[in-house]
């Protein structure tokens, strides 16, 4: 309810719009920086991929050249071996010719013609063979020279490829280093921008929450002044939360105290035990109300008479006749101050110890008429009663327990729950209902025992 009321104010709407625009601008700026970084990274990755592709192609081409060079070297070796074999054959043929000539000179003159013819044929055949061999050797020599030239060219190309490979590898290394530096730089810039944006966003959120809380509190105070049943949901000690503690007091501490009173050691009857616990709650409620009233009176005296405790100050001698008073406009602020201080754990603990110390004297006071053993058995219950009743008394307006329940009243299921048996009229009260002030709504139901109706047999 308070958020809707506060959101209708123009100042808060402007703060929401400003925060939203500022956050959107920071997000757009962060997206632009991220997009630029991703584009630079993609470009560097494409360049590195292209260089790697060129390096792989050069490496494959270099391997092919090496293989071709190996084949050409083997071919040259085969040609040299064939050349040596041909020279050896030529020498043998020359030796044969020499022998033939010598043998021809030793022949008889009658056979010279036939021998000459045969020798000439052999010489011609040998000469043809030599010519063919020389031509073959010349051809092989030319091929070997060509192969050697090709080998030299391939060696030069291989050296160029190796140099290009080293150059590309060096370029790749430098590009990777530069890309890493650029990436680190952009990441650092992006991180700084993000941290600035986050800090600014947190500040805007804190400002927004502060304004929202201030407007919510302002609206809550105005609404609470008009209607006590309207709660401030930012208050951890609002009426509904205190009523929950009131219900837990009955469910947990009351049950434990009831079992302690009715066990075999003390043996208190059930009805008497219920009456003891209800009287303890009443005494605690009266004690806390007196304490709150005394505290308020002391606060008013401190604020209205700041010099009353000075030794050299006498109000009668000042001639002041008009006594200042707390106005109705200032009273809610004083109540709020009292509540904020009063709910602190040290103050609550002091109230608990004060009520517990007072309860230990009840066995000696005639108007109380409490048994000392009963007080000792109910010590945890008494302390919890003091805590809850103190919070109830601090609330503005104070929460109210309906204790004036008479036997024979109609049992209203909207106000009470049944203790142990059903019926139409109330026999006795077990636990009182809790209201949000004298004219406020019901916060939690009470517990009552109805009068048992015995049906007559026909």
C-alpha cells in the first residue's frame, strides 16, 4: 500500500526514470566496447589463420621440393655410373682394335684381303658403337647438367621458402603478441568501465532505495495517524509481528510452563495451573504498562526541562509560570524514538530481569498470593511474557488484551478457539485475544474453555 502511494509522487517517478536511463546508457556503452573488442579479436584471429594457412602451404611445397631433389640426385648417380661403364667399354674396344691390327699384320698375305674386310667391318661396327656410346654419354652429360641446374634452382627456391617460412613465423609471433597486448588492454579498459558503471549503478540504486524508504515511511506515518490497523511493512516490530510473538508465547512457553506446574513434582490441578499462567501474564502486562508510562514521563521531562537536574537551578526562582507541553504533532515522533530505543536487546533484557526480580517477591506480598515454587517453575515463561508485553506496550497505539471475559458469555468462534471441549458459552478464559489498540482490529484469537453441555437421554 505504501509503495503505491509513494510511487504516485513525481519526485520518486523522476528518480526511477533517471536511474533507468542511466543504467541503460551504461549498458549500451558496455555493449559498444564489447562489440569493438570482439571485432578486433576476430580480425586478429583471421590474420593469424591466414598466416598459418600460408605457412602450411609453404611447408608442403618445401617437402615436395626436397623429395624431387632426392630423386634427381639418385638419377645423377645412375647417369655417372652408366658413363663410367661406357668409358670402360670404349677402352676394351680400343684394345680389341689394337689386337686385331696386330693380328692382321701377322696374317699371311693371302688372307690379308679377307682379314682386312672383316677387320674393317669390325672396326666400322666398333666405331658405330663408340659413336652411339659417345652420343649416349653426351646426352646423359647434358641431362646431368640440366638436373644439377634444376637442383641448384630448387635449392635456391627451398632457401627462399625457408626464409619466407621463418619470416611468416616471426610475423605470426609478433601478431600474436600484439593481439594479446590489445586484448589485455581492451579487457582492462572494459573492466574499468564496468567497475565504474557498477559503482554508479549501485549509487543510483542506493539513492533510489533511500528515497523510496523515506517516501514510504512518510506515507506510512500519515496513513497510520489516520488508521491504526494500517501497518508499516518496513517495521520489524509492527503489530502483526508482535502478535506472532504473542501466539508463539502461548504455543511454546505457556505449554512448557503448564507441563512444569502439572507434573508429579508440583501436582497443580489443571484449572489452577491455567489460572496461575493467566495471572502471570496480567501482572506482566500491568508492569510493562507502568514502566512505559514512567519512561514517557521521564522523556518528556528531559525534553521539556533540560535544566531540572542542575544543582544551581531553581525553577521557582525563575518566575516561569507557563509549563511547556509536548504537542500532539510532536508526540508521534517521541513515541517513535521511544520504540526505536526500547526494542534494542539490552533494553529488552533489562525489562525481563526487572520483572523477574519483582516476581520473586510475590510470595511475600499479600496482594499477589503466588507460590514461590510456581514462580521458579515458570521462570522462562515469565521472561518471555516480559519481552512480548514490553513490545506490546511500546507499540503506538499499545496492543490490547481482552481480559474481561465472564463465565456464561457466548462463545464467539471469530474471537476464540476451543481449548479442550466444544460448547456454546464460555466457562473460563485460557488465553486472551489480542487487538490492535482499543479501537483496532483483532490480531490473534484467544483460547477459552466452553461449558460442557450434557445432552439428556430420552
